[in-house]
């Protein structure tokens, strides 16, 4: 079955490329992506559930202590390597 026309656009190709990259990451610090694609004109992503406050939400209510910021940056770096 050929890919939808939307998947052939630069944005569609970028979405699918990023989805393939994220799908290959298996780390508890990174949201698990089970499936992503384009259905007609709609892009979708199926992910695991997360019981946490996103970092922007935390930063909207308080500043991170320097040690916390280092921990967050280190976790992100480890998860993406």
C-alpha cells in the first residue's frame, strides 16, 4: 500500500523520520512511542502513559536548583545517546 500523499511532503517525511528515531529509544526517561503515522490529512502518535509533570510545567512554578538542572540535563543526554 503506498504512503499517503501527506507522507510525501517535507513535513510528513520529517514526522516519520523523527518517529523512527524516537521509536528506537528504549529508556525509562523517554516517552515510549509505539506507533506514528499519517492517516489522510491527520498525523498521529501513539505513546505510553506518563505519570509526571512535564518540565515546562515544573519550570512555570519554580526554578530548578543547580544540582537538579544538572540531573535533568544529564538524564536527557544519557537517554538520547
